[in-house]
C-alpha cells in the first residue's frame, strides 16, 4: 500500500507531463515535415535531411529538443518558421527579393551611442574579448568603414570606352548622397589620386580612347570627417581615409613583385631599416610635375589634408581620431598612411587605427615593430579562403612559419601587423560551396560574412541584417535558387541613354561638376560640416 501510495502522485505527474510532451511532439512533427520539404525544394545541393542535421550537430548548431519546443510555443503558431530559425537554415528564397516597400525589414542595424567605449572598439586593448564572440557594436563599426571603401569601388568609372576611365563618377560633395551613405554622418573633404612607376596587378585603369582625363593618375580614395551629430554619437571627431584596392585580384598571385624599398628614411628601428614592398611604396609616393593630378604624391595629398583637419578641430578643443581603412592593395596603403600619421602628427598620439580587409603583407620585421612602437592599432579582417593576405611570398613564408623558432627574427621576411579577425566564406548558407579565388577576395563578400559572424564555433547569424543581394554586385557567389543575377551592379545600358528627341542611343555628357579637374582636388571648407 505504501509503495502504491507513493507511486500515485508520480503517475499523475507522468500522465500530465506525457500529455504536454505529446502536444509539443505533434507541433515538432509538423514543423519537421515542413523543414524536410524546405530543405529538399530549396537546397537541392545538400544531402539528406538527417545527414544535414548530423553535419549541423557536429558543428554544435543543433539546439536541444526542449529549447526548440519552448521556442516554437512562444514565438508563433507557425512552427515551420520557428524551427527554421533555431536550426539556422537559410531563410531567403527568390520571393524574398521582391520589392514590398515599407513592409520589408531594414538592411541596416540600429546604431548605439559609443562615446564611452570607442577607444576599446578601436583597439586600445587590442580588441581583447571583443572578437570571439564578435561584439555587435564592433561589427557595426567595422561594417561602416568597409562601406566607405566599397563606395570607392561603386563610384569608380572602370569603363575603358569612357574618357574618364579611372576617375570617380561623382564629385566629392554628393558622393555619399548618390551611394546612400549619408546615414553614417560623414562628409568627404578631399579626393586622393595616385600614380606608379612600376607594375602592380591591375590597380591602374586607363581609357582606350586617345583623349582622356589623365594618362598618369587614378582615383584611389578619399578623406572624410564625421559631422557634428555623428561626432557626438561616437565620442570624438573621426577623420577617415579610405583606399580602394586592385581591380582584378586574380592577377595578384603571378604578378606581385616581392622586392622591398626603404620606407622610413627619418629613422631606423634598431639595426634594421624599415622597408615595404616596392609596388606599394611606388603607388603611395610617386609624383611628377608633368602630371595634372599627381604633382603631389598620394602620401602628400593625404597627409596635408589630415594635418589640416587635425589642426582645425584641435584648435576647437575637440578629441580627434584617425581611422584608415582599405581593401586589398588599399589595406597596404592604409598601413603606410597610418604609419606616417602616427609619426608626423603628434596630436593624434594613441588615436590612430587601421581596419583592413583582405590586405597583403606590407613590410619587414622593422616595419611591424615600428608600427607597434608608434601605437598604431591594426585590425585585419581576413577570409581564410582568400589568397591575397598570404602574399607576398605565399610559398616562402609558409615554409618559414613552420620553422618559426628559427625564422621569427629574420628582418627580411614579410610580416603582418596587428590583430586578425578570421572569417570563413563557406559559413554562409547563401554562398555556393565551391572555391572562387576572386569571389573570396571580394569586399562585398567580406562584409556579408562579417555580418553573419558571431564566433568561431557557431554558424551564420540568423539575425544578420545586411542585404544578401549585395554579394552578387560583382561576383556570382550566391546560390542559384535565390535568383540574384551575377555581377548585377553596373551602369544602366552600359552607360548609353536614349535621346528622346532623335530616338538615338548616345553617350551622356557628364555634369560639369562631376568632371575631374585639378582645381577640384583642393580641400573642402570645414565650416560646411
């Protein structure tokens, strides 16, 4: 009797629990059936559903059953969407890219006030405890600077049939307005032009026509500064220098020269002269009195503008920082730019940082040590499938890394500088699972993977906000079932317009204010910020 009395409440509890569990199981069965249909219809390249889940489980992506059940009951009656959310399956289909106006989810995340934490976000503690997991505020700051670099690519005239090939399609006063970047609260104050006396993989664009705006120079980037409202949000006046990279990154492997040039003639670090790769040095420092746009080198143009802005805002008693950002070749130029700024502008002491994407190695051991001693904080965002960050000397440096105890102090070996944030292109469920050298180096792919990155051992964030269609701006990396055309970002009708009066297709004439002119390269009046 005593034994039966004890079991009675246990039986009641078991019946109650079983009934509740049965309801949850029924919901899970319905959801599971829908997920099977979704996987089979939208992801034909995947294996069976069970193998797919086994793969997810091996990557610690499968939630516990109880957590899944509770989440399904709380979120909504639509068990399919809830379970898809938890299992981190792709939530996009071709219909998701139809224009639904104000009903669509914004592609930009909200921006917080970082006035008290901006130093940590810019590396004052070398991004300790901010990268794994990646802090959402840091992700948004990195993305902002990446979009500045992307704006250089997006506005670059690379049409060989244009007499303005190699220039910016817009003047600096409306660059961000044309590209939808006014939300960041920055204003462009100066354009940067560069030339080179040596061959570097396809960074230089030139028109195939006889008459052209410049035969010696290309537009490489800009200097911008935060406006009053943005400066209050970020806690200081931020000067940004954005550098673009090469046009055809697939040529890096074969063509990049590995010789070095002395970079800092003003000082030596220890017994070793600071040296950088000769091609990068040439682009950054070349000038000629015979050119229209490079009577001053890219280095001189940039440093003159940075010094001018620093003096103006320091005289007003403001805190000023310099953030130099670049992609590919632009990441190399960003390092040299930050080096000079930290050395020559004492007012910026401790407030110089670099955020680079897919940047190659730049200099020798003395360059790295001098950068560290100057207090420049460098965050390198790298896709592990991208070959460019392994250059120059991919094979040679790989062998030396295996002999690290012996070779770690060799002064003539190329060195990376700063802290690395390593990403995996194939962590994205929207990317084709085959290797594409050029695609893995693409900046939009970098920004997409960055937006989905949470930590090394977790999958792609299901609440990533950045527009997935941007990946195919200049690549063919997205899954075919999404139906996003490859390389879709281009000038309408390849630059031709229909003359309604004559009925002929003609080349449009650039607006006078958008035509490159040596007179337009001067600084922007600061009072207009």
